[in-house]
């Protein structure tokens, strides 16, 4: 049975990583939209690394659901959003696609920072590859103490942001990947695609399909990421 204090400490790490990662994701959407001509999210306060305006917009997705999913499953899921002008998106489908891509790319950047830090800590002898992997336990820390907390934080940041990057890039509505397709479609086809994916039932089916498919996407790509983190170490 897990030590309650350890469970609470890991929960705090997961929640801090979740809040920061989703805030960076949505702020990136908002900033790119602003740069490309849509100030809607900027006026809503979303061009900010302060999580408060993002929480105010989605309190259930950013606070309640993450805490409930950690309490029941020891990892966190949730959601956030940034507003945009639909008419701007219709006029500029490729700009809308670039706005959609910005969020997942921000998560990829955070995963790369965490992964680079893990590689550096391993090279310096502070971290070691673990005997058994968990999303919040990607390294062993012989010294323990504060380095142990840092190892857990980097593990969660790496795992969570890789998951956010991959899940959001699935080309299914309402994930960002469905709008990223607009970068590659002719403008008129993009507009017809946008009209189609805005239908509520399409979004519900998209979430259900994405949830079923994601495990097949995550397993091989997460395995590849681990091989890059720990060359020569094999995990089954």
C-alpha cells in the first residue's frame, strides 16, 4: 500500500505539471492567434503563463477532473481551451491551422526540456535508468532527498507533455490535429472541413475514437522516447 504522504507529494507534482503544461499549451494557441490577426484570446487574458485566467475559463477541466482522475487512477487528465473568432478562422484557414499546431508544439518543447534534463542528470550520475517504469518514475535517484523530488518532477513533465503532444495531434475533432490538417488542404477544402468538424456529434465520435486508438499510438512512440532517453537500455 502506498504511503499517503508519498501519494500526496506525487499528486502535488502531477497537478503543478498539469497546470503549467496546459497553461503553456493554451497560451501558445492564444499568442499565435494574436500574431496572426485574432486578438480574441488575448482580450480574454489567455496570452499569459498565469494559470488563473485559464482556470477561470475551464475550472472543471483544469482543476476538478485532474484531481479526480489522480485520486482514482494515479495520473491526471483534463482539458483547457482558448477562445478564437470563428469568422477569422474561416477567412484564414491556414492561420487557424498554425494556431492549432502551436499548442502541441509547446508541449513537445516542454517534453524535450525535461528529457534533456534527464539525460544530463544521468550523464552526471545523479539519475539512473529505473528497473521498473512508471510515468512518474522514469529515473532512479540514488541520493534521494531533493534530487528524488526533481527526478519525479522531470518524469511527470516528460510523460505528461509527450502524452499531450501526441493526443492533441490525433487528426480527429475536437483535437488540435483535426485543425492542423488545414495547413495542408486547399483553402476551400479547409473551409468545408471546418464546417464538418464543428458539428457536436462529430466531436463526440472523435473523442471516443481517439480514446480507443491512443494506446496504440502511445505505446510505440513512448518506447521510442525511452530508447532516446536511455540508449542501450531495453524495457518490455
